[in-house]
C-alpha cells in the first residue's frame, strides 16, 4: 500500500503542536486542526460532486485554505490546480479550458476576475473560498486509494517559451522530492520556514512547505514578499530555513541597513529562480548566514542538488552536488554523455520526474525519453567531483562568428562587478558576426559608466563573448515567478535597447 495520508499520521504524533500560521490573518492551525479541517474540506468537495481524477482549481494568494485543499484533494484522489492570480483573465482562460476543473474556488479579492472567467469559460462552478467550508465540522466517509502514480497537482509552467503547459505532478513525485529535500538539506522537526513565494509555483509548495510539514516543522504563510515583514518573522517567529530569489535577498540586505535584526535563528538561506551573484552570497555569509544556490524546475522536484554546509563561498557559482535519489547526466546534441568540465544539456531521471504534461502528448514526448530521461534544456558543466555549474539555457545560447556563446558565463562576470545589482545577456543581430551579446544591467550607482562594464568583460572573457551593447535600466523586467523576463529584453535588444 502506498501511504500518502501522512497528514493524519503527523496529527497523531503531536496533535497540539502548531503546523501552520497565516501571518496576514493572525491564524494558526495545530496538526489536529489541520487534519480535521482538511477532512471537512474533502467532504465539502465530495458533496459538490468532486471525486477521483477530478480537477479542483483555486485562485487565491497564500493562505491556510490552500494547504487544506491540497490535503483534501489527496484524500479524494482529486487533482489540485493552483492558478496564477497574477495572470490576466485572457491568460487564465486557456488554462481553465485545458484543466477543465470540476470546481473553481476563489478568494474574495478575485471575484471580479472570476466573473469575467465565467463569461470566457462558462460551465465551471465557482465557489468563494471562505464560505464553501462553513457549517459543522465533518469527516470524510470514504478516502480514495492512491498509488505513487496518482496525479496530485497540475502546475502550469510560466509560459516563457509559449503557451503554459500543465506539468502532472504525482503523489510519488511529491513524496520523493520530500525525501530528497529532507535528506539533502537536513530539514528538522523544529525548523520554521516562511512561505512567501506563491503557491501557484512549485517553489511555494516544494521549497519548503511540503517537505517541512512532512518533517513535522512549522510553516508561516504570507500573501507575498515584504522585506521588513520577513525580517520581523525571522526575529520574532524564529525562522530557521528560508527560500528566496536573488532580488528578495538583495531587498532584505537593503532593509537590514535600516532595521537592525537578530538573524541568529537562521541556519541557512537557499536562493533559486535565477543565478545568485557572488557578492550577494558573500554579504549573507558575512552576516553569519550561509547562502546556498539552488536549482530546480517545475517538472522535476524542484530540489535537484545538495549544497553541503561550509562550501557556500568556496563553491559559489555552482548549484551543488546531485540529490541522493535523482539520476542526472550531461549530454551533447547527439545525446552522448560529455566528459567532466564540458558543457552539456542536463537530463534528469528518477522518481521526482513528472508524469508529463496534461493533454499534451507532443510536449511530453519531446521532454521525456522512452527510458525516462527528462531534457531540461539547461546547459551545465560538471567538474570531476560532481559540482555542477549552470551555463545557460540551450535556447538562450547564441552563435557569434561561429562560436557558441552562453549568456550565463557572461552574466557571472557582470555580477562580479560591485556596482551591478541585476544582469542579463541576450543576443542581438549583427551584420558581420550574425549575433552578438546585448547586456542589460541594473546598477547601484546612478550614472555609472557602461564602458567600465565592457572593460571588465574584456578582462575576463574571450573577445567574442564580450557584449557589444550595454543598456542600463533602473530594474530588469520580471516574469510572474520573479525571474528576469528574457523575452522582453530580447525584443528590446532587437529595437536597439529602446523601449
């Protein structure tokens, strides 16, 4: 039997210990309360006709009800579909048509969007998130039998390369990511984390909400990131492990300059979603807080590498060593493994690899080989000891004068310049060389000389890698998950850097 109802087991171990805290609403749930409320949510869904295999969509910011819904869907064998509330109605419509949920649950702030969606995608029952669970507590009469292959979630990718695709995340995928994360990152039952990344994103669920709940720790929920509020949570709530993207970590450092904060509870911070500049890693380590660079993707894990303690600065620029229960290899364009210190595409295989894409066999076949290898599209190199370094995306690589150019290599040099806060390099057309690099940077000091940036690149890179153009912005554009929107910059580069 595949036991997926680990919530009930946890509730029996320490029913009165706090599992979840909603900081914005000043609400807390013990394990016993989370178990009971999840059961009541499952029964309420069942009374609305939800059963095994049905999709349950939710449009809401981070809040307790989303966690309850996850466990409720698991007990029914239903599939949770967290929707990106940052998307426009025109963007949400195709996702709803693809997922075809049996019900759409929404928070009050999204009522107008849901009304518009009802016109665009008619026939989907929509229920307010805060009222559908009203009434006396109920217990679910019959729980579904699940296997490791039973779908648990549809997580739609950001769509940066096209129409969003629904990655089918199974209960087995989630459990093995939990095992990898707890073992590789040494999560402990007394750890506390702050979940400020959105729950429509794999990072919100898997870094570190579900792994830490499985371990018996405490998860603090908040609607979104706020630097001062995060510092308050660290100091007042004893946050011990924290996930954030580099822009958040930069904002936290800026807030620390204005607000003295005791960071003594933090065991480590992990950065993901974008390369983490060495000066940022050094700044956090100087505060006595190890900052580790992570790597992952919606379709696999997303926690794919281990970063052992004490190596944060010495191995900066890498994403660490492979997780215990995940196969990986780097291959060339012919699918052959490359030797150490050679660039190749990262492929992953193991129990954390998703079951493909919902209603999209073509995309599934393109990403997953017959023997289970998932092609990430990310280019890396690994040294003989197994430390992996991201070079860039295969689709981001461009050819200048017959030479392969990997933006990630140039961006590491740019981030080593003290004045650079953010950096991205995209290709721009050139009449002689075909393509050349166009660097977009955000700087700490207004009026800094772009020529100094070019000079720093010339000192560290081969000539064909040096960006021919440098555009200084106050801030680089971001997508819904906080990553730099490269497509926006590529389009801007085609216009010579102009808006």
